[in-house]
C-alpha cells in the first residue's frame, strides 16, 4: 500500500505487482506521475499503468552527502598522518 497525493487530497493506493516492482527500490518521498490506461480488447477491459518519475533528487542528494562525508574522513586521516610524521620519522608519505 502506498500513500499518494492528488492535488490536496491524499489516498491509499494498493499497487498492482507491475507498479510495485517499479516503486519498491525508490526512496521515501520520490515524486512520480502515475497514469492509468484502460483499453478494450474484445469484450475484456485491460488496465495498465505508466509511471513517470519526476524527482530523483532525494536519492542523488543522499549519495552526494555520503561521498562528501567519506572525503572529509580521508582528509582528517591524512592530516593526522602528517602531524604524526612531523613528530616521528617512522611514517613516509
């Protein structure tokens, strides 16, 4: 079940398997447009859904923050190694 917003109204959406497969790996808050397509095939009405993702920013922003944090940690380690080298000749850079 997914919480969806249509304008100011919020709904619960029980996604069919095809829609769920596309949404399950997306982070919370990802914006998308869901279009329901219905077509007549003989006497049968066939329903299909099209998903257009509008916002990948949340996921990319998270990756960027993780990368910046890792770079900051490496800079701190390098600074500590240089400080240690200053007081000891055991470490060569």
